[in-house]
């Protein structure tokens, strides 16, 4: 824990936990809401509700980004996650004929193990993180670090190449999604011969979303 | 602001997502849990970037990349889930047991059908998730 | 060509004949007979030439060293003295006779080609033993004879008797060969050379450090090869082989090799009085025991086999009293008349269709069917019984004279006790020999009953050979004056005392047997029908013999004896007959002492292997399989379980790492 001790000495000047600032209180409250929404997301028996609670959790996270002065990330979060990913997930739920209402078998038999692993991981992570950053203080004063201007500058000055590479990745993902969603021609013919009611409209909306 | 707040929140979110990945039966819910885990990572990246006042803002740039990659991932993942659902009639993760030792013998019956070229895909997707 | 070249060609020609016979046997059957006979005949001519060149004078020595072979060099060496020259002539004469005889005897045999080749190889190996001047080269011939005897005794391998006999012959002789090999090494280590001349020099200068040990080790090998007590048991069983092979083994090659070897290295044995006494006792036990056993045998060939053992006992006795001239003289004459006896027995077995003396004694007119065999066998049996003036008389008298000299203390080489043992045993055996020779003759040729089946005239190749061999049986004794010059002894002529004694006991034995035979003949109930004859009387002689051997046990209840109340041997031996018929239970004793423990040990090893060792082997297979089954249960196919296990492991590792770091800090 050498890093811990150095970090502690570096940021030993910050105030204690018992006298929180306004930002901290806001962060804490929004964090609690986010966490609660996340927990409901992974425990609810109603599948569509899970997607909606996910919106709450992701939105809460966007607020947290704002509180951390990373405004561009926050808006991107709202746009992509809340706007498209959740919609995509909802489409997926609908297309897979997910049951509306409570479904008793939403959780698999793996649940106790999952709980044990998650709790153990949480305990370990929280312990380590708290032990390491107990006294570390983030100075949020000064220029806004995540302003759109700043982000645009560093993104198109220093991170241009990875950014362009990312576009190739997205293209590949697009092509991959199309290939996966298309029906195999021979299989489709075989299916048309055997069943009179083929399930056609599966791919269209997804492509538009991408 | 104490760094401990975002760090602990990220850790807890991550573990909630972890629980979801391991405990949920529906593949789409598993994907949602994966999104939670990715967002926990993003929160960490942003918080540490702000704390360290990095000149290049590597944390924020990486967060953007992660979001983009997550978007791609969710697209591919959903495509796979849909395909599995179409072929198998189910999107329950624990019913996709083609790699099971005992069941390996009676699988070729449906592998001969239209699932044949795609059958490895769902497993790969679940492993990646 | 020099004499050395001729001598090298003598063993080489039959060897080449054997190789050619084996190679061409299948593709060119027409060449097999010439390839069998011509090299042997050529070897005979060359051996005679070598003998004439050598002339009983100074020994011919020649050696070439192919390559250095370590501390004690091995040379391709020749050492031809009078003994070697004469024994080589005997070997080639008998081998030629056997080859000629076999062409008729096995004329329809499908395996004749390999048989003839093996006989040639056998001859070649014996000639190597005879001419070799180097003990290692001698050993090569010695061992080749062992393996050839295995193959030839097992020629009728369809019958279980032949298989058992060939295996027994091989194993028992091998049992003697192991100490023999040790003896050779010890001898070479002491003398510093494998050359016979060098060893004899070393002995003369007292260079041997362990003469008794070496001599006793060598005696073990000699006992195995020359069928001396207690390793003689293979020889009677080896009668399961074809008759010509028996003639070859008994007369000239295999059994003679042991005696000849001792004769060559007699000074080595003479250096140890203990070894000479052991030889004498061995010879005495062998000759008396085998003569008694011969008197009780029913199979004509087994009678001859035990007689061979007894005559070899005479030779060993002569060596034990330090007279190798007498030993080799008896070897020569015995080789002639024993080859004749065996080949004649082959004719009898073919004509009578049985090998049982009991069955022959119930068969009339046998002498009229086979007059050649009748007359030559009579000559040979007289020679065997040592009746003057036949060859056997002179050679046996030479042995007895030597024993008498030693007994009276005239010998410098061996203790007088050995002389007395050999002399008394020799006289007793002379009586018994005459008895069983007479019994054989009476039962085979003086039978009464239905006439023997007529197979027509016996083949010329078989009859002619008998007469060829009858000549030395009849006349070799007359050459006794010349022969002494070939050997390093002053005289081989019989003395009056032993001649009278020996002939006297022989006549007593013969007359006693005749009297008991006469007495039994006119007694009621002694001529009950008995016996069986071959199923294919008109097939070639070998087939008759094979069938006779295979049916003997079934027809008479025993391989060796028959329940014949008209047998004079039964009357003469009295209660001893039962024991003598089985060779004094020596086979049973060996079975109890060696065979059964070995079989038990084999069972134990088998048990240990199957039940103990295999358990570990099986466990080594089963345990991983159980482990695999256990691990396989984890492969449910449920990806979430896998992932849960993976992450649980990661968490555990991470916590461990943190804890270690915390403790370290």
C-alpha cells in the first residue's frame, strides 16, 4: 500500500467526511438514487420495468458526471445510453416476446452464488477503495475540466487517431449486426416450406437505430 | 469533493452489475447488467480524470471511447440474442447448454437445422458478456 | 592345397550346403537331395585326406586373428592332432550315412529340405568343435549343435512328445552350458588365452590357479552335452525325433562332443584329482544306472538311447582314469556300431510298424522281411555286447585296461580309487550290456506269432548304409595296432585278465537273458496279444515312426515300458523293473525338485502381475477417470455458472493479493 500512503500525504489537506460540502451532499443523494435504481434493475421481476429503472440509473449517472464537472460526458451519456441503448434494449425485449408483468423465473438458479460473489467483490472493492482514497480530495474549483470546448480540443488534437479507429469499430459492429440479423437464405426457404407463418419483421428497426 | 464518494459508488454499481450478470436469466437483462458495469467503470474514469487534472484528459477521452464501444457491443449483443431467440425460441441464458458434457451427444439433431452456422455465436456472446 | 585349407573346407562345405539347402529348399526341391549329400560326401573325402596328411604325427596348428577382441584374444584357430583327424572322419562318415539314409527314410516328408539342411548344419557345427583350436570358436559349434538338436528332435512337432522332448533337450543341455561357459572364462582367465595349445602349455607349467573349480564347471557342461548323470534325462526323450537324427546325435555329433572336449583338455582335468574322482563316480553311476534302465525299456529306440548313455559312461570312465586314447577309441567304435544300431532300428520300426519290443516279440518272420537289418544289427549288437572280435570288444577292453592300470596305481594322472570305481562299474555294465543287447535281439528277431506285414524290399539307400557301417563295427578292432600310433598312448591292446573277465561277464549276461527268455517262452499266459501297429504301413518310414511314437503311450500306458509278461528283462530285474523302466524316477524327482517349484514360482509371478501390479495399473487408469467424471459434472453448459466460478476465483485472488500486500507493508 505504498501508493495509498503517498496519495494520502499528497491530498492530506482536504476536509473530513463529517463536514460535507453542498456538491458532496448532492452527489451522495443522486448516488443513492442511482444505486437504488441499479439494484431494482437487477432484481425486479418485471422485465420492462428493469429497462425503465435502468434509465433512472443511467440518468443518475449523467447527473453525477455533471457534478464532477464533466458536462460533455454527461450529455453524451444522456444521448447514447438513455436515448438509444435503453430504447434498443426495450426493442430487444419486445422482439423476444418478453412477458409483460411479473415473471417468476427472471432469476436463474445461479442466484445464491451470484449474490455471494457480488457481495464478496463489493466488500473487497469498497474496503480497498476506502482504504486507498480515504483522504483524497478532488478540487472542483477552477476551470471546468469536462467542458465541451476542452473535450473537443483534446479529442481532435491528441486523440484523433483512436477516434478514427473507433469509427472503423463502429462500422464493423454495424456490418456484424446486419449479418447476424439477416435470415439465412436457405434456412429461410426451409422455414417457409415447413411453417406457414414466418416471423419476418425482426431486423428493420435495429438497423435504423444503429 | 472526496474522491471516495465516486469511487465507492462506482465499486457498488459494478458489483450490482456483476450480480445481475450472474443472476439474471433473460439475456437482455444480462446485457442491461453489463451496461451497469460499464457505467461504473466510466464513473471511475471521469472521477480520476478530474482529480488528477490530466492535461490530455485521457480519462474523459477513454470514457467516450467506452461509451462508443458499449453502444457497438449492445448492438451486436442484441443481434445475437435475437438470432438465438429466433432459432431456439428462448432467450434464457441457462437454457443454452450446448457445451454441456452430457448433452453433447443429442445436440446434432437441431444443429442440422438452420441453427447450424450460428450455434457457436450465442455461447461466444455469453462468454464475452 | 595345403592341409590347413583342406581342414577349413571340411566344416565349411556342410555349412554352405545347409545355407543353400535352406535358401533353395522351397524354390528348387530337386536340388535338395544333392545339396544334402554332396557337401557331406566332399567333407568326408577331405576329412580322410586331412587324416592321411596328419598321419597321427605332430599336430597341425594354424590360426588367424580377425580383429582384436579385448584382453583375451579370440582366434580362428585349427588344432588337428590324431584325435581330431580321426573323430572328424567318424563324424563325416556317420553324417554321410545319415544323409543317404534320410533320403529314403523321409522321402515323402514335406519338411525334408529344412531337415536335411539342419543335419548339414549340425555336422558342420560338430566339425567346428572337432577341428577348432580356440575354445570360443569351439563354443560356437557347441551351441549351434544345441539349437540344431532342438529343431531336429522336434522334427515331428505335430506330436506332443516331440515338442516336449525338443524343449527338454534344449533346456537340460543349456543347464549344463551355463556353468560350461563360466568354466571356459575361468580357464581363459587363468591361462590368458582361449587357444587350446596355449592352455595345455599353461597347464604343463602349472599356470592354472583354480584347476578343480574350472574342471568341475566344465564337467557340468560335458555332462549336459554327453548325457551323463544327472543331466542325461533329455537323451531317452529325444527318441521322439526321427531315427536318423538319433543316429547322428548318438553316434557322432552331439553326445560325442562332450567326451571329445574332455579328451582334448584332459590335462586340465588331470590337474585336479577331485575332478577326476567326480568324473569317475559320474561315469560309474551313469553306466550302471543306464544299463539297468535299458533292460526295462520297451521302445527299441529308448533301449538304444540308454545304451548310448552307458557307452558314454565308459568313455567318461576312460577319461577319469586319464586314458584319452581309450576314450576316443571307444568313441570311434561306438559311433560306428551305434549309428548302425539306430539306422537298423529305423528299418525295423518301418517293417514292423511299431517301435515296441513287446509288439515285435509277437510278430513272426521279421528277420526274413529285413535280412540286411537282421544281419547288420546282429553284428552291431555283438559289438555292443563286446564279444570278440568285434570293434566294441577292443575299445571296451582298452577302457577296462586303463581302469585296471589306474586301480593298480600305475597311472600318474588319476587316483587309484577312480580306477577301482570305473573298473568295477565297467565290468558290471559289461554284464548288463550283454543282457540288454541279447534281450533286444531276442525280442526283435525271435518273435513268435502272426507274420510281420510285407512292405516289400527296403530301399537300397537304407540297406546299403547299414552294410557300410557294419564294416567298421566288425573290423575296427583289428586296427587297434595302428590306432595306438594316432593317439598319444603306448598301447590299446587288451590284456588277458580284463579280456577274460570282460568277455566272461558279457557271456554270462547274454546266457542269463537267453535262459530267462526260454523259460518265459514256454510258460503259459506269457504270449497274450499285445500292441499296436502303424495305421499307414505303406507310407514312408518316417510316417510309421511318427505314428508309432505318438501311439505308444495310448497303446501301452507308458512312453517307456509295456506290460509284457514275456519280457526277460522283467524276470531278470525283478522288483527293480518298475523303477528301471522310468529311469529310476529321475524325471519325477526333477519334476518335483525343479519343474514344480518353477511352475509354482511362475504362478506366483503371474498372480503378482495380474492381481498386484495390474491393480496399480488399473488404478492409474481408473483414478483419472473418476476424477474426470467428477470434473465433468461441473461442465453443465450454463455459462453463468462458469462465469460465477471465474469471478469468485478472481475475487479470492484479489483479496489474497491485497492481504499479502497489507501484511507486507
